[in-house]
C-alpha cells in the first residue's frame, strides 16, 4: 500500500487544514461525477479518501506514524473503521466521506454524527446514530462481543421505502426536470454567471410524491428497533469509538443507510488505577509481613494471583507483575500490573501485642535516616521497568 502522505502530496508535519485542502483538491479531480465512471479515477478517489480519513484524525494518524498501515487499522477512535479496517475502502464509503465534509461540490460541512448528506440525483443518505457502550475493565482486558439494541428509521413496511401509496412511485419533478436544482443564468458587464439553488418543489430530490403513503406520510421510513452485534477489541479506553458501516438510519425514500458510531465508556474499577496499558494496585501488609516476607493473594483483571513479598520490604515499594496489565490497542503485548506496598500500622493494640512491640523496640536498631528528596511512585515504576 502507498504511503498516505505521498498519496495526498503533503509533508509529515502538515496540519489538519493542509491535509483537508490537499484531499479536497484530489477528490474534486477524481470525483466520479467528473470522470464519467472511469475505473482508474474511481480507485484514485477511494485511495485519496482512505488517506484523508487516517491523517485527519489525530489518534489514527499517530498510530499510522508509529506502526504504519497496521497502526492505522488498530488506532484508537475507530479501530480501523469498524470491522474490516481501511483496507478495501469502499466506493460508497468514499462518497459518504466526501459528502460529509464537503457536502458535494458546493460545500457545507456535515457533522460526524449528523450524516444525512444529499447525493447527486436527490438520494439522501440516512443520518448516523451514536450509541454508548459501557464495558468493565475485565472486558477491556480480553475483548468482547456484545449485542446492542438500536432504535433507527427503517424502510416503511407498507410502501417498502418508496414513500408512495401506489405502484407508480415517485414522479420526476417538473420544476427542475429531475435535477434537484434550479439553474439561473445572469448576465452582467463582467460576463455570464450561472447560479444553482435547491429546487423548492422537490427540496432537491428531483422527484415528487403524487400520492403519499398514509403509513409514513411519504417519507418512506418508519421507526424500528433491532439488535446488532459488535466486536470490541481488547485494550480500548473511554471515548474510543467503533463505526458500524451501513447500520444507521435509512435515508428518505430509498436512500442508503448511515452508520452507527459506538462510543466506548469503560467503567471505573475501584481496585485498580489505570495508566495506559498498565494497572496499579495498592496492597496493605503488616509489620511482620514486611519484615519477614510473605506470600499473598491479590486480584488482577485475569483472576487472583499470588505475589511474594520479600523480607525487609519497605512501605511505598513497587512490585511488578509483568504482562498482567491490559493489552495495547495497537498491538505489542500487554502492559504490567504494579503492586504498590503500604505497611499498615495498627491503631489499637492488645496487651499482648503491646508487650511484644515493647520487646521489639528494645531489640531493634536505629531507623535509617533517608537523605535528599524522597523517590516518587512513578520514579520507582520507571526503576522497575529498567530492572
């Protein structure tokens, strides 16, 4: 596959505006409406759109810069476009992207979750749906397949989506002759100007309903509820999203479906602090366990495990369980689980305990006095990485 920066003709330091400008120039050059269905132009149009979809998104771009095309497919904030990635970026998807961000040749930016862009010839794409999906940390650790219910607009069951009550269906708009636009030619001392406005009769669709369906009132859609399956990869975090292509609302009167954007929200787990792919667990131990050493059972997202406390462990020390953190969304294995040790001081002693501690105080040596700045937790974690 070609380099995305090379495709758009921009440098690796190009900002978002430069990327968008370069894509628009290529998209207009290779747009199917300007190339009479030429296959090579269509391929160039899809290729430019694929590159744009990656480089316009900061997180996908970071994944691409670091890992190449594999990083773009696995980048957070899309997981490679939702099932199938960017490889084989479809022609319909490319048109939808162009219409979303430029609204056709006339401009008009569409919102990411708004959809609804109108294509040439009056066919309007259905709006995208945004769904929130809550996951536990354990589900993030392994990945999960979930069924989610969505409420959407589907094709009317009475008129099968045409919007018309009779078999004749929609008729060509006589006001614009099916073009969806009214063109006016104006002459001035500077020359001839042609202006185009949306046809007020058909609202840009190029067709009109003579006998509207009574069930959907001519819209061609009805409300419905259905279930879709979504595969969530391991390692996601809150605000990552997955796009289910063609699973959103049906467009009016036979228009193609929009998308479903599944936004991830990871529930907090009171046992762990998450730092990227690493997890931190706070563990309390007694004086005797710290001095003599011990083997204790602690939780991980993969189940309980036994950790060995070395004799002479100090409060604040960090023990590391390699590979027991979360998987990286970009690949490269799992993070670690860091166990932060806290030595528990009893607040009330029995007479027997008090006697033993007094005896200990007579036997123990002086406490070492630390000098200089106390080492912070993350400095200790960095030390554990270097070990």
